[in-house]
C-alpha cells in the first residue's frame, strides 16, 4: 500500500510505500509527462522486509520519510537521490513531517517533536509538544502548527533563517477543540484550520 506523499516544487512527487521505500515521479511542468524514477530507500536492518512508511515531506533540498518504528531517512533531492543520513527510532511511530530548506520537523506518536538539520546530519532540538499522539504538522513561513489527540492545536515560532541549535523554537499559543481527537491541520496565512476524527466539521481560528 501507499502512505504519505510530498510534492517538491522543482518537479518531483514522492510517495511512501509499505515496503519502506519511496516511489519518485518526475513532472517538470504541467504539460510534461509524468516519469517514474527508481525508488529510493533501503532494506531495514531489523529483518527481511522494510517497515512501512508513515509520513513523507520534502523541500527543494531534502526529502525525509519516517516509519512506524520511528526511523527517519533523509535524501538529497534530485540527481542520484543520495541518502544524507538516517535516524534510528526508539519504537514510537513517525506521524507527521514538514520540511523547510534543510530543516525537517518530525512528530511522533508520543507527542514529541524533533527538529533536524539535514545539511549537518544532526538533531538540534527535541520538543515535548503534546500529551498524546501528534497527527498533523503545518509550516507557514516561520510559524509551525501542530495538532494532537489531546484536543489541542499549538502554535510555535519557528525561525529557520538562523542555526536552530542556538535558536529555540518558541511556544506562542494553543487552542482547544473540546472532545475531538485532532487529525490534521493547515495554516492559510490568515487562519489555522483543523479537523477531528469522525467529524464533518472544520474548525478555524483567525491569526
């Protein structure tokens, strides 16, 4: 099966698979044919098969994908799609990813968020963001938004233009959607919008 998709605005789409790899498609413009490229990824060290991909995100520089055990793989975009580095997980599933340039934010089923720099192959920050599983992340300019089973949407100041190892991510605000396990969130620039599990209502807050 397929799970997780990232559109990269230099002409690629990456889709996660249950084999633990990424299918890569090239489409340089809206009139060009879509060309499948060789899949990227490698076999898990844990056994004969790879663990299913649970989240994918990409920027012009890097594509990242995680699995149900918390492993995260980082590949350079384009060319040979070389693997930059890999983070070995501790058993908590990667539930959401977002990228901006070389920076990658990963959310986990534990309610934790980690910030990585793919250009320096390091984790630079860990944030205990929510009390329960995080299901959605959104990044708009320097604002990071997360949503969780704990009924909260949280807003963070995410300044990407400086070295994140010396610039913390600052908590800004949160709002509660009562009695709803929140499954997805977007930031439109003027509103933060989220949806809950088994709920036809979309909840919005002006920013």
